[in-house]
C-alpha cells in the first residue's frame, strides 16, 4: 500500500513538472515580451492616442493607485468568488440537464430545440429578470454568470454523449448490461473525459459578463472597477483591470488543464 501511494505521488509530481515545463517555455515568454514591446512603442510614440490606449507606465501607475485606494485585492476576491461558485452551479446543472436530454429520446424530443435556442438569446438583456427573481444580491450575480455558461454547455454535453463509441455500447448490450450499468461504465466516463476540455474553454465566458453582473447593486468586483474607470475617463484603470482579468484567465486555464491531466491521465499517454 505504501509503495502504491509513493507511485501515485511520483505520478502526480511528474504530471505537474511536465505541465510547468510546457507552459513556461522560453518561446511563450518571448511572445509576451514581443507583444509588450509593440504596446510600449505604439503608446509612447503617439501612434494611437493615449486617451484610447494608455502607456504601460500609466497602466502600471493606475494599478498601484487601485491597490492603495480601491482595495484591489478585495475586489479580485469578490469577482473570483462569484465566478467560481457560478462555475460549480453551472457545471452541475448542465450535466444533469445534458444527460437527461442525451440519454432519453423523449426528453430530447421535448426540450432539445428549446435548449439549443437559448444560445441565441442576448444574455445581458436577461439581467433584469434575474434581479426580479432574487433581488440585488450576490446570488443574483452568481446565477446570472452561471446561466451565461449553462446555455452553451448543455448542448455540448448532449453532443459528447452522442459521440460515445457505439462499439462499446453494443458490447455492453451484448454482455447483458442494464441501461444504468452502460451509463456508469461507458457513457459517463467517456462523455466526462471529453467534456472536461469543453468546460475549461466555456467557463471563461462568465468573465465577459462580469461588468453587467457586478453593476446590479454595486457590491464590488473587477467589473465595477472597470465601470468606475470608464466614468472617471481613467483609461489606465480600465486597461489595468482588463489585464488582471486576463492574468486570472490564464491561471484559471492552467489550473483546469492540470486538473484534467491528473483526473484523465489516459488522455496524455
């Protein structure tokens, strides 16, 4: 048993090492340096008006200013909180609804068109409905962000169920497996392994709705800082917050990739 635990720890350590080596390569770092250099030259030599694109220096100063005056870390944690809770609510709801539609022909016939149609609804226009249901609360923000991902994730769950290898399904049927045994041993692991990449990509959508969500009864957050920066005509502040969100997104994406690598090792063999 002790040897098994050591092997598992070695395997996890090796996965993390490979992951870090892959995402901290010299070429990737040089790509960021090149983009930063282009931004520096464009903004400092007046190619684009500084009221539209601030210099890196002004953006950095705005970041320091927010850190000292606007309780930046508190706002970052607030946005992370509502997004992460929204992720979990969305993923659970999408898997439940997606599997119900994907596994039941009757449910699919009744509701698949309606669920697919939701992808074309302008999500930001629905904020008023969420406020009417649960008021100007944190729960409203979380549910709104979760719904913004849910409408795209449910059809993907159904698609992943449809992509399960039919040979494996027929084999289970030949062996006399019940419906739920087939779901447990074939459909579920196959669909979830594929779905993990979709979840990683789609959860980022919630950050695009962050301003709308956090302006509903302003209680803090990065979206509210962007709004205040725009009202103050402080473009450096706006860019600084955008870069913070991008940095969070990169870290978030890396964490999801690492979790995927640890949970579904067979995908990387």
